[in-house]
C-alpha cells in the first residue's frame, strides 16, 4: 500500500535540500548601487557591497586607503572625483575580477618609504583598469604579482611638476607580473612613464609616454615582451631596456631626446631580439648598444639625430638591414668594431657610389663609420671642428682613399633610391 504522507514528506525534504545547495553554489544577484542615492561614504558602500555588484560613482569623494577585497565593477560618472587628499594610498585591489573604469582619481600621498599610488593591484588576476584619469599621484597604476589583466585607455599625469625626482613615481609600474596588456594609455610628467621589473609576456601597444623626468620606458629582467606602435617623446632619457631577451619592438616612435649623454633607446645586455619599423627623429643619440648581442635591426628610420647608432665593442652578432639613415651628424659610431656586426642593404644619404645595373643596390661598398667620428672618439674636444674646412678634407679623403683609411664597418650592398 502506497504511503502518500511519506512520499509527501520525502518530496518536502528533497525540495529543501535542493534549495540549500542552490543557495550554496549560486551567486546572489548583482546589484547596481549609485553613490548619489545614499548618504553613506564611498568606503561604507564598498564595504557593504556584495560580490559582482556595480558601484556607480558620482560627485566628489575624499578618501584614504580604499581596499577592494571582492569582485566589483566601479564606474565613474562624468565629473566624479576620488580625491586621496595627498594622504597616502588611494585604492588597493586585493581581489580577482575587479574592474575600475571612467574614474577620475587624484592626489595620492608621496613618500620615500612607501610607493603610494592612485591604484595598486596586489597578487590578483583578471582585473581591468579602463579609461581612468589619474592626476598628481606619486605612482599612477602599480601592479605587484599580477597576471592576466588589462590596463587600457588611461590618462596619467602629474600636473604639479615642481617636485624633485625623488618625489616622482612611475606612471605605470609592474613588478613580478605576467600576461598583462597595456594599451592606449597616455603617461605625462612622471619619473619613468612605464617601468617593468621581472615582468614577462607583456604587450605594450599604442601608448604615449611624454615629458617624463627620467625614462619614457624603463625595464629590466623582463623577457618575451612586445612593444608595438608606442610614442616616446621628449623624455629626459628616452627608453632603457636592460638585462632581458626575446624583446620585440615594432613601429614605435622615439623623438626629441636631446639631453647630452642620453639616448632615445639604450640597450644594455639585451639578447636575441628584434627592432623593426621604428622611427628615430631628433635625438642626441638614437640607439646606444652595450653588451647586446644577436639583435636584428630592420627597416628603421634614423633621421636628423646627433648619432644614429652607437655600438660599443662589447656587442656582437647584430644585424642591420634595410634601415634608412638621413641627415644624422654621425650615422654609426663605435669605440671598437667587431666584424660579427653586419650591415646590409641600408640606405645612407651620404653614399657617393653608383648603381650601373639599376638593381637599387650600390655597386661599391659604403663605410658608415666616418673617420672624423673615430677622431672624436679618441679626442672628444675635436667635435668643435665639426663644420670646419679641415673636417671636409677628412671626409673627402675617406671617399677617394677607402683602401688606405680602414673603416670598422662596411655595407657591401647599400640601398640606392632612383628619382
């Protein structure tokens, strides 16, 4: 005989078991919270919010040391401001899956003992920092032990440039992080525009780094990174790339790094990398190579620089192909040439040879290192005679007596452009 009551009780128990497990494993419905509709502070709203809520920020909020410890999206309305009041850290993210977008954040603290920043990400992944404006902060965006995250379309500037360099932090700073996309950002008037250390598989694309007090980009001990279509303009020291390998730099612009003794691109202990289709214009020294090996330079433009490429004798097995050298004071200089560095099919605006077979390659070699540059190497003060009649005579001797005057490098197939 069927016990209807027992069947009913079993159904009730099963129903509550299902409800329990549903509540246990299904996340609560995300809520959109508008700060303008509450009298609570931004810190209170964030503390009481649930995972995956959307916080929409309006108005002016004076804050210190906001900590985001759950997955949230925080979005700013036009005119909203998060003001750190120059007191310390502004926002710290310690949860995965956090998005900050359309915010204006300003006035972090500054100090020698702590790297205060507008936005700090610490030991997180899958975060997005998108379309924010960050003003007058020690560090702009600081990533430490972060992975699989995006830094996109942010504008970061120090409007107050009266601070000493010791009170200037970096615009975007990465330490021990990997698989980060940094794209379409603008960084102005920081110590280093972008700084990376122990950062791998980073994509840096279409960023602008301008008027920074040390380097537009500075990174060390960071392998396998790509720099594509970025602009580095009028920074004190250009770009410094150190102690790294498998670096790919394509389509970047390096302009107006004119401080004496600096270069627009410093390569220190760089191995097995490629630098192609970049533009170097108006720099004191465009590329400075020290202990850097097996780098391929291809289809770069070196125009109107003091020195196009300076190769120290500690650099080996580098290849320079199909580059263009136009209106530089010295196209190539060196302190000691190594024959393993090769030049081929480059265009030299001072090439005086000919192309009788019309294959767009010169029929006689070109020697890119001027004798006068070797004299300047040994006697630096002789640069004062740069435009003198004596130097003109030296240049003519090079042209007509190439067998006597041994140039350290040679391009056997210089490119010729026919009109």
